[in-house]
């Protein structure tokens, strides 16, 4: 079956998703027509990946083998925002909910976008149930962590000189950018 490797690559970035989200990413790549067709085609490939024990299906969604998360509200919102990033069709590396023991943080996602020789690194936080003070503590921890650039560089396998903190949700913190405006700005630059 065609597109197995591409969809598995999408799932490696998302970790957990349903057929609709995966189908919409494939449609954004111009592979399938947006809507029911894309969802149905994605579902077929996702099921084949389950047959090969590369993914597992749980309650109407798919996840990487070893993932213990459910597709609850925060997880679903994070997946939707990561899908929006993948729909930019840039070279993208994503680490979802990677624990950084050195600082004691587990950001929702660490993202690196690459176009030509330009790199954009950011931490994505999806805030649907957090207090503003908690978000500000995370931001402050990142901004004051002297090893942040070294650790990000090691993680992504390329020199990171600067990073941003992007927040999706109904709260914000000093030193962050709002997700929807951030995406809009990237699309403008990409043109």
C-alpha cells in the first residue's frame, strides 16, 4: 500500500492522532482531496500500520507503540496544533512531550522548522487548563536556563542559536508568542 512511510513519519511527529487529522495533513501535502476521501484513505493506511505492529488503534484513534496517552482534551489539542505545523509543508522535526531531566520540564512539544538554510526552533505549549502563573514559571525556567541552547542543539542535531516560546490557548505569558499569529507570520514569510 502506498504512503505507509509518509503516514508513519507523520505519526512519529504527532505520536497520537485520528484518521481525520492524518488525512487533513495528507490533503495539505496535495496527496489526497480534503475531507472524507482523505480521512478514509488515511484510515486504511493507519490500519495497515497497525497490522504491521507499527501503530496501535485505541477507541477510534491511533498512537505509536509504547505511547500510554489517551486522546483526551489536552492531547487532542496538542495534536491539532502539531498538525497545523506539519501542514506548513516545511522540513520539520518534532519532539512531543519530551522530558528534559536537566531542567525538570516536559514541554508539550519542541519543534524545529527548516527551509533552505534557515532554522526556526520553538517550544510549543498548549494551555487549556493552566494558570497564567504556571505558564510564566515555565517561560522563566526556559529563559534563565543557561544550557537551553546546548540541549536543543544536541536534541535536534544542529546548532540552535535562538528559540521562541509559542503558546496556543486562552492564556499568555511575558516572552511568548501566540500560536495563530505565529503560524500566520510563518505563512507570510514562506510565500
